[in-house]
């Protein structure tokens, strides 16, 4: 994948946090770190939506079996 260089403005505190995460995650580039962070964020949002969906199903008294049989 071809990449281009882009500069973004972040505080020194955020920059240091990103550097620490990069080291902790043992990734070579910030691009790789940010990609992992994006995947984790999307997974978190999906799980939140799934939880809300299950709660609504429970409120309405609908079970998974009923959804699959329709």
C-alpha cells in the first residue's frame, strides 16, 4: 500500500501517549498503530450497538429463536 506523509496537529501529551502505545503494541509505524486503533474503535461501537439491540429485544420479550424463525 502506497502511503503519503500527512501532518496532524496534536498536543505534546497526545504525541507522548501515541509514542507509548506504539512501543507497547510493538508496531513499527504510527500508521500501523492508528489502523489497530481504528479497528478496536469499530469493534467497540459494534459491540455497543449489539448490546443495545439485545436489551431492546429483551424489553420486547423477543428471543433469538423468534428472530431466526421469521
